[in-house]
C-alpha cells in the first residue's frame, strides 16, 4: 500500500500537505503533527460513505423524486437544453479558451440561482475574493445567498459539503487550479485533476449539490486533463467564439438529462453575456448582396437553424503552386470540392489562388455547406453576383451530385420564414439528386 506523510492539526483536525507553524484552518500555533496515511484517503479521514452510511441496493420504484427536481439557471433557453435546468447531485463541465467568458457566464448563473433563494458556493482558484466581488458588482449579481471561497485546496471546501444544509450549487473555477492531498503532482496534472474531480463529484452527489466544473482547453481546443473527466460528468458544455468578436456560441457536447448537440448564441455586452433570442440572421450583418463570391447557407446545429454567409475569392496566382486557404471549416473540404469542379465542370483552377471563409468567424461542420461553398466559388470565378435572396444547402459528392442532408424540413421552414428565394437544395423537395452542372446553369443562365 502506498503511504504518504501529511500533517494533522491536533486542535481542529484539518490537514496540510506540509508543516506550518500556524494551522491554516483554525489559526492555532504549533498544532500540526506528522502522520502517515493512505494516499487514496483524504486528510479528513472520512469519506462520504462514512457519513451517509453504507450504500445498499434499493428498489428504483422506492426512490423519492422530490430531491431530484431540477432548478433553473435564470436563462430559459439554457434550462431547456440542459433538461429543465440544473439537476441536484449532477456534475457539469464547461470548457473554453481563456477570456471567452466562462467565469462571466457562471457568475451570472450563480447570481440568478442565488436570487431564487438557493445557496450558491463559488470556489475560485484563479481570483481573489476582492476580484470576484468586483466582477459580481459589475454584473449586478450580489446576493446574500452567494458564498465564495478563494483557495486552491479542496480540503477547504469538503467540510462545507458535509454540513446539515449543503449549498445547492457549487461552482469550481477552475478544476486545473485545485490540488488534493490524495494525489501527487502540480496543479493541473493528470493525477491532481483526476483526484480533485472524483472527490468533489462524489461528495456533491452524496450531498445533493449540483457542481459546475470549469475546465481549461489545449491549443487544439480539446479539454485539458484526463478523458475520465468528460466520462465522469453528466454534461459537457463548450463555449466557443473569437475573443475579438462580440458573439459566443455555447454548445452541448454531452448531456444525460436533455438533448445533445444543441447550440445557444450569446453576445458579450457590458453587463455580461446576453442571449441572442433569434440567431437566424445574426451572422449576416452588413452583407452586400451586390458583390460576387458570397452566398448564404442555411445550416443546422443540433435543432437550431441559422443563416451564415460563405465567402470565396478566386484570383490570379503568381506562385508556382496556387494557394488554397479556408477559414471556419475543414480546409480538406475545399480541396475536395475544387477537384470535383475541375473534373465535372471542366474548369481550370491551376493558375488561380482560392480563398474561402465563413463570415463572422463562425466555425461550421455541417456537410450541407458544400453547395453554398461551390456557389460562392463559381460566383467569384465568373465574377457574377448570386441572386440577392438566394439560400443554399446540400452535400456535394465526388461524382458532382448534390445529395440531401439531415434536417431538410427545418432548413426549408426557416428559409421560407425569413423570405429567402430562390432556394437551392438537392433534387425534388430536397430529397432527390441533382448535379452541380445543373446548379451552374440555373445560377448563370441569365448572364450567358
């Protein structure tokens, strides 16, 4: 068995990873004594099972539902995609790039939950209490039911979860800054993240406290730390966007209590993150329909349709190898579509540079944007603008056929509601097959 030497206060029983002259918990001097404990046990020595008794099998029909009713976050759309709100005892993980607004959004949620009369505990390992108070005052989220702790040790927060009335919501900002005496290593290491997240999720589940973890991401945009962290929690949320832009996109990657792959669009304002009620045309501001090389795709993320501008620029190349650049989508899709256009439409792109991007800095992974990208490239190649209110969606295969894509009815309904016409999609009623040659003939028939 792996053993570890730690220090226990003889006055209050608090633990410390190294000897100190003064106990960090009760303030007594020269009260820390060295003891040897199992590394797999916390310094407090008592797990959640010791307090609540040994778990025994019970009938599911006998389990009470009253203690497991979700409560709201203060943002109606967020409650909907989470599954009616925050579930007691559940664990949620929200990740995103630095400065994207994770702490701001969670402080808004904490203020709304506290305003409803529930107790919220904000554990900050990155900010002092003074900084946290300043942000709360700026956002207008100061409430008596909101508690805060600035610490990087989970041993400072575990006793609060064992009280008679534990908090209803615990926000951990962030899990990579906390340490536990159960594991070795620096904050943010695999062993520390695993120990901290497991211990807090276990205690919160036993206490009926909903816990919200804030997680860092790597340079590739993936959640940092062990994959166990994503498997252990009930909901994984990703907050995306460009820090230089005002919008933020909240995406549900995993959800045990509600729909998956849902999307919300927020706008960063002085008072925090404001929900965009109808993001259908949010990314089409200041679009000039008289210019060539632009098209509109009706894309769907989860069950939410919204229109996005696709831009393309085809210009003469002075390089031995022409340049191909794509932003906001997989650039391999651009290479594939150019090869299809050269083969099926007999076009020569060997002497031109081609640049393509999604307007507004949005990242689109919908295969339905193929048709809009093809239309934008052809529009720039012939230097002819597309119809002013035209909209596109459809997947282009290697044979030059335009195939149907999922959620066709949702796209069609939204396009008609917004007044788009003509609508270009695959075949008859969006379910058959057509070709990009037929698309080119429809688009530029009047200009030939």
